[in-house]
C-alpha cells in the first residue's frame, strides 16, 4: 500500500542536510558486544575496506582515508587535496550503532 504519514515523516527526516543524509538504516536483534564490534570496524573492516578501493578512486577527487571508532559507532573520513596541496576534509560517513540498529549517515564538512 501507500506510505502513511509516519513513514513519510521518517523518509523526509532521513534527508535532512543539517544532520546528514541517512543512506541506510537496519534493525536487528540485540547487540551483544558493542566494544568488540567497534574494535572490528576500526581495526579490521576499515583497513580492509580502504585497501580494496579501486585505483581510480584513490587517485582522483575525494577519497576515504581513515576509519575511527566514535562514541556512537565509527566514522569514515573523506579528504581531498586542496589547491595548496594540503589535505582537506570534505565529509564523512558515520556508522551509528544503537542497541538494536545500525545507521549509515553521510555528512558533508
């Protein structure tokens, strides 16, 4: 059927630029070991994901450079080289972990 008012509000809230743009939201059962998942994201998944990027992405434009754990999950920082050859942060992908959900949010700098 067609979305109800609550569903439309949720969809519009997911594209609020002030808070970032929600790319994915997944609900799941209980998160048993939050600290272990954060450690895995930062120390295993992050480096492996950055190494598997195509050469084209690594050489042109903005690119993901580091994955760091945060209080709410993890963040993938995107940088580009400015006109003065200094790296500039252009945005980030926030991986937010709740008690029973995961959200990916794109936030521009």
